[in-house]
C-alpha cells in the first residue's frame, strides 16, 4: 500500500482549489488502486468529508515559535504523516509567488524541505507560479527546488518561465491544470440544483463569476478607487445581457462568502434584477461544474470558472487581473476575447473598459456555437497533458 501526501491551498472552500484536489484524487486513484491519500488542509474535517481522503492540518511556517500546545500537537500530526509517506506532492494550484511577501514561498517550500529531510520523494504537481520577483523569493525557489524536487510540472508556459528566471535548473514539464479532468454530476442532480435555485432556463443563461478582490484595500490602498469604479461596471454589463441578449444571468460565487456578498451588493443597481439569480447554496466542484455546463456563456474573473466552463464546452469571456487566466485562455485560443485590468500583478493601473467588455460579450455570443466546438477540441489536448502528471506520480512510486 502506497501513501501519498498532497499539500496545497485546500480547506478554504474555494471552488477552484477544491476542483483541483478532487481531480487529483480521482485521477491518482484510477492510476494506482492501492493508495492512501493524505491531504494537508486548513479544515481537515471538511476536506475529508468532501474528498473522501485522510486529512491533517496545514500549518503555517514558524509554528514552533508559538506557545500554543494545540498548534504543536498539529505539527506532530504533520511530521508523523510525512514520516510515513512514500511521496510528497506540492500542488496543484497557483500559490508559489511573492507578490504579497517572500515568506509565502518559504511557507510552501519549507514543506518540501521537511519531506526531503525525511528522505521522501518530492513532486510539484501542475503548479501555477509567479510573479517571483524578490531576491529572497528567487533564492528560496532556486535552492529548494534544485535540491529537493525530483519532478516539477507546471500548468502553463508562464509558470515555467517564472521558475527558470528564479534559477531553477531542474527540467520543468508543462502539463495542464488538473481541474480540466474533473467530471460533473449527472443530469438529474443538475436539474434539481437549478430548480432549487429558482433559475429559469426557458431563456438562455449567462454565468458571471466575479472576483471582488476584497484584499485590494489592504495591499494597494491607492488603487481602491479603481475598485469602486469596477463595481459600477457590472450592473451595466448585466443589464446589457438581460436586455440586449435576452438572457437570464446567474451570478456564480466561486469563493464564499466573499463572492456571494459582493454579488448581493450589486443587485440594487441592476435594473432587471428579476432576471438575475445568485447561487445561494454551497456546491461541490463537480456540482458547480454541472451548473456552469448549463450556461450558454460564462463571463469569468475567477480562474477556475474559465477552466470549468472550457471543460464543459461553454464559450467564455475572461476578465484578466492575473496572468494565470490569460495563460489558460491562450491554451484554448480564447485570449482574443479577454479584457485586461492587470497583467501579472494585481490591478496595476488599468480601469476595466465596459465598452470593451460588452463588445467582447456580444461577439462571443454571436459565435457561441462555433466557439463551443473549437474549445472542445482544445480541451481534448489539455486533458492528455493533464494526465501526464499521474505518469510521473506512478514512476516515482515505482522508483523509475
């Protein structure tokens, strides 16, 4: 019986990250029948229930310096799990960056160091990286990955470039985001969810997944005025969709409660609010994929709203504030319909252009049937690339 630990941004109830984990767990189990999967999570009870895995607490770096016996007890669980594992996997997801602080990189990669101290094999699994710009961030990335990682796979070319610029010399394989392999729930469950949410599907449906970027005021207080302008754009866009496209709108929260709260805050400024629904229940990644699959088009800021839409063959317009979304849209050749409000670092100096966004929505809407076929062709290739991640897992477990 082989044991694998997966560590990532899990337990925060972010639909995108949970979609990554669900897909990883499912595809690894299909590849390796006799495997025990343990997940490092900030909410082990939630993770164990949703993904049917064993879970222990994901601890912050520096926990030894605290006086908390609870944290030290959790640290013992972490160490015990690492001691007994055969393979430590860091990923997937986009957490390896230092735009907030170089200590973020230290927190994540210190786990790889600990695993290597215990002489365990280490793999970075379809990670998203960057920006990595600080001297300390580059140093940690370079030294730890060159010395600790047996295999490094990333989900896009930009992530590979960030690692190479940091000085990583190990071979880096470009695969795809694991969530592209996720399977949606069945038709009956989807119909039940739409009914419970009172979503009228007698007319076309447009899903909108907005990222409120609630922490912008903390990190970029001078840019907060732009955020207020940003809030004013969405009611105009929604009214265009309901009145000009004659479609109903579904606001899709990918991270609760912040996305849902933001969506409710927009409702008072929407004219045709009777044609707009906000998803109220919390859904598994497979359920959310099923709901997104019923949309005729998706307008997405949240990265995984675009990934899940692509998997279901739903045409999309991306609103790009970080490079990861643009990288994915390039992979499926939909970047020409994206609207950019940032490029690599949050928000930068560009306001969202409502005319550009509405123009792109109108164009995608008029071409949606053709685009659906094109997207599905690209997704087939991404699925093959995503599956190669598990080939590396199997090879490491078999000492190849």
